[in-house]
């Protein structure tokens, strides 16, 4: 059974609930680019798919970077003179700047304020802040909480550690008929932020599950990595794999109710770009497309000039363009089961195009073959579906000269990939079409 | 005298009347893809131009197809119980489905109705139906005629034959200075349908007449063929000719009063495509252009991937887009002398571009040559025609580097081909320009 | 100090006044394509910049042309029977058709009128007329002056000479680090017409002055030549120089208050075209761009097919599109200090792009280098300038694969060339970028 048929029989409402439930399971964990939180997250993913977890020691050189020390945190708070926790890591892990060094001090309000971060224009939200590569410490809180703090002597405790350890990432390989790979990458380093990027983790995990149950043309490689340093580490350890990567997709912020948005690879017209655009353009729903820019998620690394991989990025609302971005409002309410399921479905549709985008040769290239004698042509006209099917057959025959893939044909004809694929399948059955030995992915 | 001058001196009203009269002469004949009707049609064309008629036996293999049995029909009718012909082939040859097998039966109205075809949404018109490759029989009639048939026992007779015989096609070659060919193809298989395609037959015949009276650069090959099986047959018997075909045009539905419409070849930017577009764009009248699609007339065969010939298709209103299409309303009233003459003129203008679209070399390529000393440049300014002529000379000199044809220059300059050609002619006379030995048709 | 910084510190109002004053100094001189006027003009330029003046003898063959005889004029007038000068060369050198042969006659009004030229639709203006290559004589005057002439016997004197002599042109070479050249050409043959082309002479002279005070990458070659015959003469004597010309600009009509206008080179996408368009598009002011056409100024010769040099043309209002064109209204009032200074600044900005448009190699091409550890990345966000600077660094790193020049990167990123250049400079200082040995100017 084809991948698309599998999608179509799936109850997307059920899948959406399951995706959201998995995000909810991961939500409380305090993740960072290293440490127990990301390790725990990978373990939960490993419970669902076959995941290899790699542990890369602190100090390992990865290209121009060095794997940092491992950060762990047990507790953190600010207590007033009455012993009340006025800022409490236990209530939200966003309250502590990620990678804060250990602290145990008593400070005046003025001294404390130098380490407090708020969003004055969104006074109810806690911001998300990190300081991976510069040693510091700090707390994040809402502007209203800050405004309510009186003059006092505050006990400030961050019970964290920043020590030699490991950077952890997970990798799930779903082997296919070919050693050519599709890379799916999602950053797994953020704490309790749901769209950014538990949405990506959940969708990727479910995609791996679905693909593992099927026979696929491509080998699918899912990487669950801390942002930037994780993709750099993965790339530096897998330079031999890079030439096998034929298509790639970064999944980030894919659970909010906004329209899906695709950011093209650096190449701009790679097969993944064209497949994604074709799927989005034929989904009868709003969508956005952006050109590549060297800012965003880990596509920055995959598309660096030394690799220039055909890796695009799928989002719903673009990062930084939703007010919940990098705040406590990016929570389980912001991400919807429907949006998660829709993203999953879009990914499967894109993979369906990639899996089937072969180039064929018309075996009867001089004139049209006689479709009627093979029962491929209606003897009497009028049925619109039949017309589209016949047009698709004529287009496939006309352009199957070894220079046009099925996606090329879909684009030139204005017909859906599925219609073109079905026509090619019918023509193959009737020995009118054969797969070109040297496939061309234009 | 140039072809364009010849067009301009022609009285188009006279030509239009003659074209229409020839269509009227052919109108009553019952044509099909084989048989006496198409043979008679070819004979009438042969009375006007030097036509070679080929007869290809039933059963001949042509690529994936087989030449069918020959169909002939003498009479056909449905008589009511009072002996009145309620459907009568003698009144319109559209009443019988083309390639109907012989019938001689008495049927109830209900039994008869299974073999009757109407157009319920256009109740006064008789539809045109064929069944070349599936043995059946049937009658076509207007919905009003059908509604008027009472319960009765009907005598149903089709006095036809479907026997081994021949497929007939005609070919007129007008030799030119070069063995490079321009192919003009029109389908000749439809019965009493005037726009589709007596219009094409008439225009092609007159074009052949005009070209035969001149010295031409190209060899012009006119083929009058049954649709699909005819072009396939011609191609299969002329594979050696195919490499000589540099440009081609299918003429179909070229007599209705709609705006002219050009469908590009599969290549999309062949010289014939660019020449046709230039002529249409400079005709100061509405026109349409369509991209290639593998549905339509015999360009489907010429543009199949095994040939990929630079063959476009000229129509007026596109087939299927006029309500008279494939009905009894596609009659002598629907086709106008003015439209036929306009199509003829457009074709001659396109041929004029092709004939003259050489690439030149500027013999004084360093700086501009001094036009003034040769009398090619006005000493005093102001005359708009003179300005266009001088601009054309400057453009021709500037772009005649062996890389640009005159049509390229016309397109880049925004000037008419004729203006550019005249400038090139003047410059040639003054030894400032010479034809590039290796012509480039970009 | 960079060229752009130099522009920015310049007081443009001062420069504008100086440019206008230089135009005013040259305004009274009666120039033509040969003779004392152009020689005097070149001498005045020579007082400001290092100018080599060439004198090419009458009769010298230059490609398809011949250097004409030298024309000089001392006086010319039409006197009425009362001895009053009703037309007087001393009042305006436009009154005499350039290259008029000597005359000394007495004529009736009717006879005289055959040699008088006016602009009936602009009755107050004296037209500018020439007859270089056809021997004749004539006077130009306003329609009102003509209308006021009564029947009379007129003494007509043109005290001119047309004798073997020389064609004079000036050349100023500002040597650069490279033997690759930027050509700046302006026609210097027109009499008292200020925009056409004292504006060009003044701007070119000042550009040469500014560039001579700096160390430049390119060698800049300024040519001050009579139109058409001058550029042809220069080209014919400098064919060995032509291969060194990498970029070129014709300056003509660059002092009127209209928006700047750039006419592309014949190549259409040469680096000079792209640099000029980038500067104009980022100047926050209206501008126009035109495609190449073989009509205009000396770019016609530079862009002839035998040379096809990448030479564009900078104007403000296009020649022939302002009503003052080729009339006595093209005077010192029509040209403004502000427009002259703005043109000068635009030219320097274009040269700044050309000078700095190198192609680089990212030395850390696998993934992004860690900008933070080098202090190139803000640890805390928010400053819009810093954001543009960081985006520029990411773009430069991403596209510096040896295939993209800085101008390519500016165009793809939508950032200003200056921002991209600054980023490249910073990255070079940090050894993250190195100039590609084989520069590519795409």
C-alpha cells in the first residue's frame, strides 16, 4: 500500500491527539543543549522508536566549535526575607537562564535586578533566555512579578553545575531500499516551550514510527539534536554520510494553528523544495514560502557552503513572528492537535512525492501509443476524472524522454503529482513506460 | 517580389470568397478516416495543386497502431412504420456514427434509443460522433427530433461496409532552394463540419498554390491526412524526411470569426513559435497564445518525444471552446470569408518571417559605419518613418555578430520584423552586412 | 580611507558650486568636433587634471570614417540695410550652424530664409544645428527673431574656415594597482549647451581629481572627445587598451534637476550595470533604468559588436526628453549645483562598488564559524544595526564559496553593498574569509 493511501486511511484527529499527548509528556522536562533534560527527552523518544543516543565528550572539537561543558540544574529560587520563593524554578524552568552558573547569595533588590529579565511589552509572560557560551547567571520573570517585588534582602540560589560531561543527541535510521537518505532534523534543546520545539520532536517521532512500518525507497535518518552545536557535532562526525543525503527537512515550530510555511534550501530549486511547494500548492489551504536565508534553525549548518545540502525547513508560523515565541505563552494550549496532525500529513505527502519521483522512458516514443486498444482510453467521453487521467497519461508519455521526472511533468502539466503518478503506474503496467536506469532528480 | 509584397497586393476579400467557395464545394462529402469521402476530397484538392495521393493497405503497422479497415457508406436511415425516413443520412452525414457497422433491423423505440446520440443542452443540433476502433453502430440527431419520435417499430438500415482496403492521404511538395522543409498538416477526415476542418483544407490548398508560384527558400510540404492515424502513418513512412523539417504548422479550425490562436510546439521557443508570436503581436488585433499540451490535433504526434518536431498549431477559436464544435452548427455559415482570408494572410506572414530570418555579420563591426556618406542617414531629422528605418539599421548593425537572427533583433529592438528586414537589405546592398555562412536559428 | 568615507565627508554643496562654476567657465567657448573651441576647452581641463591632448590629422582613417577638416570661426552675422547685426554670433554661438562654410553675400529676406532654422513650437529658443559631413551654411535663431525680420537686403557674413588641421581629444589616466581599467567618456564637442555636455565635462574632471588623490584598485581612464568621430578615433588608436577595459561609463546630460537615469550596456547584465543599479536602487530617490539601444552617446561605439565593451551611460533626464535639449535654453540656469554634485556622488558610489566587489572564500565553510567567541556576535540582542551587521556576516559566510561576489551577495540578501562589504572586512580581519585568488566578476 502506498504512503499516500496510508495517510488517507489514517484518522488524523486520533493522530493529532496522540501527538499532543506526547508533547505534553515532554513539556515539564527542563532541557538545554546538554544535560539530564535532553537525555531524559531522548529516552522518552527511544521508548517509541529505535533511537541511538550518542554522547560526545566536553571539549570535543567540532569544526570551529568546541563541545561545551555539561549543564545540570536541580533547583533554583529567589527567596524574600520571609523565606517565600518569589521566583521558583520548580514552577517554570523558564525562570532560570539556561546555562546559569551556580549561585548562592543574598542580594538587595537593586543588585538582584541586574540579573532579572522581563518582557515589558508583554507584562504577563516569562521570557526564555540562554547564555551558553558566556558564563553568567540570571532569572527570567514576568514584568508584573518584577513590579511586585519590594525592597528587601533576597536569598538567591541556583543549584546548578557546569562540568565536563557530554553532549547528547539521538538518531533513528529507518533503512530503505536505497542507501540514499532523507534527513529529518529537529532541535531538542529548548525547555518548556511547546511549539519550539516539542512540536517538531513529536512530529518527527511519529514520522519515524510510520515509516518504520513500511518498505521505503529512501533511508530516512531522524536526528534529535541540540540547536547549532548539535547539528555541527552531527555533521562533523558524519561527513561520510553527507554525500548520501539527497533531501532534508528541518522541523521547527510545527504545531501552532498558523498556516504552514516552507523555507527553501540554499539551492532554491532542489527536489525537496519543489516537492514541498507542490504539496503545499495543492493542499487547498493557505501557505507561505520563503527564500533561503542564513538565519533560522539548523538548516543554517546543513546549508553552509561546505555542505550545501538540499535541506529545507518546515514551520507553521515563522519563528519570531508569533508573540508567544520564546516566552511562557508557547505552552500546551498554543499547540493544537489539528495543526500537529496537519504537519505530519504534509510531511508524509512530501515524502510520498520524493519516494515516487522517478524519471521514465516512453517505450513507444514515436507518436502516441494506441491507448484505446489497452482499455486506457474511454471510448465515450464526458467523465471529468477520466479526462484528467487521460490528460495525465498523455503528459507522462509526451515528457517521459528521460529528461523529466514525474514532478517535472506535474509542474508543467499543472496536474497533481498523484494524478501523474497514477498515470505512470498504469502506463508501466501496460509496458508503455519503463523507469530510466539513470534517474534524474532535477 | 517578396512574399509580403505579394500578400499586400492580394485582394483579401476575393481570396476569402474563393476559400469559402472551396469549403462549400467540399462540405457535402461524407469523409471519414478512410474511404470514398476522403478520397474524393483529395481528388478535389488535386484539381488545384500538385497532390500525390498515397494508399496504405489495411493492416499496415504504423508504430503502435494498425491501419484500420476501410469504411464506406452508401445510405442510412431510420424509417417509422409509415415508411417515412425520420432519420436520414441523405439529409446530413452527421446522422450516422462514423465507422458504424452495417445494420438492417426492426427495433422498438426503446431498443432504438440505445443507439441514438443527442445533445440535450443544445436541443437543435446534431452531434458528431465516431467509433473508429470499437465496432458499433448508431445514429446522431437533435434532441428535438428524438423527443418527437413516438412509440413505434422502426426499420433501421445502415448500408455501410467495413472491409480491407486503404487509408488515403495526400501530399503536396513545393520544392524550395533548400532541402530544409516547412511542414503544413491538416486533418481531412471529418464529414460535414466546416470549421473543423474544411477551413484548414481550404487555407492549406491556397497556401500551396501561392507558394508554388514563387521561388522559396524552404521546401514546403503540405499533408492532408486523417487525424491521428494519418499523421502516424505519414511519420512512419517518412522517418527519413523528419530531420529535414525545420518548422511546422498544423492548421485546424481556422475559419471561424474568433481571434486567431497559436499553440506553441513542445519546445516552446522554437523559431516557428517565435515567428508566429511576432506576427500575431504585430497584427494590431486580438489573439491568443497557448503553451503546448499533448492534447489537440496532429501536433500531438509531431511533438511526441520520439520526434519532438518544432510544429505549432494555428486555430482561431480553440477546439471545444466554440458551441458549434462537433455539431451540425459547424456549417458554412459559421465559417466566414474574412476569417479564412485573415488566416491565410497570417500564415503567409509567418512564412515570410521564416523565409527571411537569416543571421548576418556586420562587416564594419568596430564602431558604427558612416551611414551618412552612403545616403543611409538623413542629414536633416524629423520624419518618423525615417527614424524607425535608421533605428532599425543601427539595431541590425549592433546585433549582427553572428549570434542574432533578424527575428532576434526584431524582438530585442521592439521593431517589426519587416522594418528590420528592410534595414538588413539596405545594409547588404551597401556591403555593410553579409549573411553568416552558418545560419543560426535561435 | 575608503572612497565612500571620502564621499561622505565631502561637503556636497561646496562641490556643487565648484562644478557649476567650472561649467560656467567653459560655457562661452564655441566648441565643435574640431577647432580652437575644443582645444581651448581641453586646455582649461588640463589646468585641473593631468591631461594628455592628442591631435589627429585631417584625413586620418578611423575604421569606416575619416577625420574631417578642422573648422574654426571668428565671427558671423546678418546685418540689415541699416548696418545693424540682426543675427550675431557674438551674442550666442548657437546662431551659426556648426561647420558652416565661409559666406559673404547680400541676400533678400526670402533668399536668407532658406538658410535660417527656428523652432516654431518654442518661439523664444535658438535651436542647435550642425552639418559636419555635408558642406552647407546657415543661421539659427528664435522664431520671434525671424518673425521680426522685415523685407530687406541683408549682408550675410560667416568668417569661418574649413581646412586641413587636426581633431583634438584629451585623456587623463589615473593609474591604479591593476592594469584593468574603468573608462569614463564624455563628449566635449557641443558649443554653449550646458547640460549637454558641460555637465559631463565638469563631473568627469572632478572625478579624475578625486581619484588621483587616492590609491585605487583600477586604473581610471577619462576621455574628453568629440562625439562619435572622437570615440571612433580613440578606439581606432587604442585597440590594445580595449581588452583592459573592465567597466565603463559615458557621462552625458548629468546636471539637470531630473532624476538620474542609467542606460545599460549592450551586455545588459555587466558588472557596471549591476553596480549602477544597486547604487541607484539604494539611494532612496527616484531613478530610471533603460535597456541598451544603439542610439544615444558614445556608448554606441563602445558597445558596437566589434568591441562590445561593458560601458553604460549615466544621464539625468534622458537626451531629447527635456524641452531645453539642443536649444539656447540648455544654459547655466538649467543645470544646478545640487544635481551636478549628486551625479558626482553617484559615480563615486558606483566606483566604490566596483573597487570593492571582490569574491571571497569562507575559510570555515563547514557549518557556521563561532562568531561569538570572536566578539562578532552580540551576546544580547535587540539593536537593529547589529542585527543587519550579523545578518550580513551570515550571508557573506554562506555565499563566499568562490562563486559569488560581494555585489552578488548584496543582491541576493537584499542588504546594501556597504553593509556586506563591512561584514566581509570584519570577517577578513578575523581570518574567516580570504579573497578568492581568481576573482569572478559575474
